[in-house]
């Protein structure tokens, strides 16, 4: 009940003739049935039984003050299946001829009567009508409708099919926000949805690309012990294909079974539990796995392996080993999936020797390590200082047809380049590129830093050119390398690579200048850098003009001031261009609209836009912040 209250606390009133406040039960309607109203109801029922036309009904009852409670009482007199068409006729007559705006309770009463009488097509149309009308500012309100359906269910002595049709109508209209909560609510109140309803939902969600909800609905099916059929499995396999995960989970099941899997249902169910555990929902994943076992929806070998995965994910390696040993004692064979899990877990714990032992035991058994396990081996060996072994596992991984992850390559390159083995890392990158590896800026940053530390200008130039060819940003990488050299006290080399940056038309980050200044502790070093910066090779145009005029060379401080002046000049150029472009657009806009008091003016580097009663906007440069500001009359 508490869950039901929390769910319905989200209800909002809807702006149309249907009232979404909780409707009173029909047998406790606020409007008592007087003798006159009883006579009216009896007369209406008799007229409907005689099959009188709308025109006749209008002539006989045109003077009656029809209210929603009165209509509800008439509908209840027609709740038996044999009278369902008469109830529908009366409902439409009161809406069209009497102009009564039916409340939500009457809609739901009529839907129950129609479904009970087998008028499924009419019930579906009425569902679609109230769902479309319940659109409030783009947000469909399904819970008030569901609330009213459940409250009027027993009054009509309805059938559960009503709720299947409701869910199917929501799916047809793509009204799926909160649909899983709605399904949960129905199950909690004893209304069991059919597999057809679930399949309808899954199909719509899969076609609309709402993958997260697809798996959520499938999970609900399993938790509520609804066994998927072939249609369900086909939809879920299509979802896996759409996600690009079919190959991955086919490989996982194959590695557990030791042979090619030909059971689509097994792949789908393995995926569901695996992804729940991988996503941190370990307890929920084990609950779903239990339901699958009870319905024979998953193999015992796969179940054991997934439980081992769950225990490892929880950080309980001892419990994982116990489950693994129990699996072997029960006669189930060892498998590559579980062994790979242990390899990765040992690497995470820093137990590299034990990870290597497990990995070496896999080869005689014919087990192929997983991609994740080999990535962890590359990272683990590197972090443990085993750089050569890290390289070997990288090569081994590629021989098995895998491409190392960006993370694993980053860790390996960080270790190699930080220990004077930048060339080895560069050579490995060449091999990786041939195998389809896609490096990013961070990958190259290790090589840039390594070549700078090794003072290998040729290698650095090659890497920078390659980064430019691949359109990978170079400024941050080289700036970081220069700062690192400053921190190591290698100021001459830092200044040298600062010139390399200028040669490649790269603007150093402000942190570079700060690092250079912070580490100018000795006058001799300051003199060397000042001399180097003011040399013809690195000098700015202004510096070269000073040299041609035999003026004194720039110091480091003067050089930085000059760089700041250049940046400010670039700011003014860009800001002026932006404001002028805006001026032209506003003038064109003024020619196309008719606004009293419209005027646009530009003077003293200030753009003023007047829109009459709409106010005045002022746009101008803010040089200290190197920004363009706008003052607006709208707060």
C-alpha cells in the first residue's frame, strides 16, 4: 500500500473533461438516488432496451440534468455482457447530444463493461482516447487512469484483460514513461499481465531505440515469473544486435560451455544477469538468476559461473573460490570465463604471480583468456614494474585477435615512457595501429613526455607530425612535457621544446610560463633562458624588429608581456569581428520585422539594440576578462 501511495503521489490534474481526482466508488456516489432519479434511470434503461435512436432519446430526456454520477448509475445497470453495446451507445449519446464531459471514472466504467462484453476493439479505441486526452504539456499521465481502472474494477466485476489492453494501448501510443512502475503496480495488486502485453511493450521499446527500458521490462518479466516465448527471445536478440553486444555475450556463453552456443534464450538470459552484476546490481542479478533456475531458463554451468562473477564483483575472492571449487566437485567442468575472472581479480589485487599461474594453466586446457583478463595483465605487470612482460602480454593479446584497450595501453605507455623506454612504446604503437587501435591525445602525451625527457627531438617531431596528421590536439601534451621538465630542473630543455612548440605554431598554455618563472631560481639559468628566448629562431616579429634595430634583447618577463599583448590583440580582432557580424544580422532582421521603436546602433565599440516596449539590449567588450557582455532588460 505504501508503494501504491508513493506511486500515485505523482498524479496531476488533467485539463479536459476527465477529472483525475480519485473518483468515488459508484455505490457510494455523492449524489443520492432519489425517486425521481430512479425513475429517470429506469426510463433510460427501458428506452435503451427497446433500441430507441439518439433522436428519440434526445426528445424524451432532453430536459434531464445529466451528471457524471447519474451516468455512472445508468452504466452500472448495463454492466452485464449482454448490455455492453447499449452502455457504449448511452455513453456516446450523453457525450455528443447532451454535451456531458465524462469524468475519468465513467470512462473506466465503460471500458470495463466493453471488455467484459467482448467489445475489445471499442475498448481499445476508448483507451486510446483517454490516453491521448491525458496529454498535459507533453507529459502523459498513466497513473491516474490506472488508479481509476483498479478502483472501478470490482464494481463492474470486470476481467484482468482490461489491464493487458491498457498496457498495449500505452505501447501503441509510445506512452512509456513510468510504464515499468505501472506494470509493477499491477502485479503488486494481483493483476498478472500476459506475455503478449510484455512482447508488445518490448517490440515498441526496441524499435524506438529505448534499450534501457527494453531490458527493464524483460527483467520484470523474469522477476514476476512470466516465461518468455519465442517472440520475446527474438525481440531481445534484436536488441543485442542493435547494441552491438551479441558477439560479446555469444563469446561469454561459448567460453563457459566450451562449445558454440545455439540457444538464443541462453544468450539473452546470460546477458541480463551479467549486465546487472557488471552494473553493480549484484543482489538483484542473483535474484533474477534464481528465478531463471526455477524455470529452467539457464544452464547450471552458466549459473555457477555467474555466481563466481558476482562474488568477485563484490570483492569476496575467497567466496568466489569456494563457489568455483563446489562447481568442480559437482562434476561441472572448468571453463575459460571463470579462469579469466580470476586472472583479472588477481591483477586488481596486485597478485601478479598468481595471475600468471592461472593464465599459464589455461593454455594446456585449451582455454582462451578473455579480452578483459589480458588487459588487466598488461596493466598489472606494468604497475608491478614488469615492463617487458607487459609488452609481451600486449603482443600475446594481439596474436589472439584482440586489440588492447585505451586504458591498458595508457598504463603501459606511462610505465615505458617514464622509464626511458619511449622508443619501445613508439614501436608498439606502430604495431597497434596496424591492428586497428585508435589512439587518443592521452596515448600520445606519454610519448611526447618521454621523448622530451629523453631529449630526443627527432622522435618528438615525428610524434607531433603524426598527431597533426590524425587531428589530435598537441598543445596540452607538449605543454605538460615542458612543465615536467621544469619541475625536474631541466630548464634548458624546457626552453628548447618551447621553441619546438612555436615552430609548430602551437600556443603554450599559461601554466608553461608560470612553470618557467617559478623555476628561474638561479641568475645564470635566467640569463640562459632570456638569451634563448630572444634568439632569432624563437623570437616574435616584434623581437626580430628590435634585433634589427640593435635594441637590447628581451628578458623572460618582457617576452611574456609581449605574448600577453599578442593574445590581447587577437582578442580584440575576434571580438570586433563578432560584434560587426552581429550588427549586420540585426540590421537584416530589422528590415524583416515591424517593431515600433526598433533601432540598432554601433559606436565607441558598443552595440545598442532597441526593441521599443521590449526593452534595450547593450552589447560591448570586456577586455579585462576577454569576453563579450550583454546587458538585458529581462531578468
